[in-house]
């Protein structure tokens, strides 16, 4: 079965650079979530999209932006990268509303040096 | 108070033991509850969904107590491969998924 695909799997950037993370949800899933997980931390909700519209926003810095495209894939754009942005970034998708399960991609490990 | 709180752990148990974790949530509007398992540096993987009073899948049982606003996860006959972090996820009546801090389980021989 198709799963959530994230790319790239690993990314190394320098401070003040920009990065773009991509997420391809499971086919027919209409909701996409982005999470940031630092070392030893639980996943922190960044932002979500439902049917290509932003549906909720969490602790996403102003330097970050995201969107969901017509084919339902989503991109997380991160600018002016800081050392503290180094983390594992997960994308998850679900279909059908509040009470359905979400499935996660394998994540993108971002290292800012 | 955090929206979703879990037993701090770590739980160190021998193979074959029964272990239970609790997760409390603050938003009474929550209707669905999920347990995910996360291995080190990997993505969370869905373990169980709970929509009514509980759910059982083999060695795993999840119970929901709406009055006290907590869910529990019981693992019977623990295996070495059960060693992982168990995350409680509670949608607070909106679209986002709120994770608990996770409970680390270490099963030893």
C-alpha cells in the first residue's frame, strides 16, 4: 500500500540558508500535517491543511511557511535557518475528518550547521 | 496543564511482563484517541485507535475513561520488540493532532 512520502530524507544546510521539505500524502487523503521533533522531544505540531487550505496552525515560526498544492502534496519552506531548527520533520496525512487515523512519512532529518 | 499528558517513564520490564501506560487529556470535546509507537529516529506508527470504551488487538488493549479523561494502553506478555516510545495522540475536537510526551518502554531479557 502507498504510504506518505517525504523528501529529501536528509538535508544539511548552513545557518541563514533556506530549505524546502516536500510531502506526498497517501492517495485520496485530504489532510496533511507537519510536525517538528527535536532530539528527545515529542512531535510538535506546526501546521495542517485540509483540501488545500490551511486548517490549523501550531508553533510554526514566522520564518517558516507551508502550502498544499492542487495535487495535495505539501511543501514546508524554511528560511533564515537557525541551529535550533535542526530536527526531524514529519508529515502525516489522513482522510475523512476528525476521527480517522493519521499516517506518517519517514521524516526529513534537517541539520543546520 | 498540557493538553495531553503521559506517564513519564521509562518503564523497564522483563520479557513476559504486563505493563500499562496512562494518558490524560484536557479537552472534553475529544472524540477519538490514538496510540502510536515510535522507534528511535523513526516515524510514529499507528498502534491502536480508540473511539468508544476500548479496543483490543492481540496482546494490546486500550481503555478509555471519558469521565476521568484518560486512556490507557496495556501490553501483555511483553516482547523485546515492544521496546519503543509509545505516544498518545488526542485530536482536541479540531483538526490538529496533539501528541503526549511519550512513554519509553524498555523490555529486557
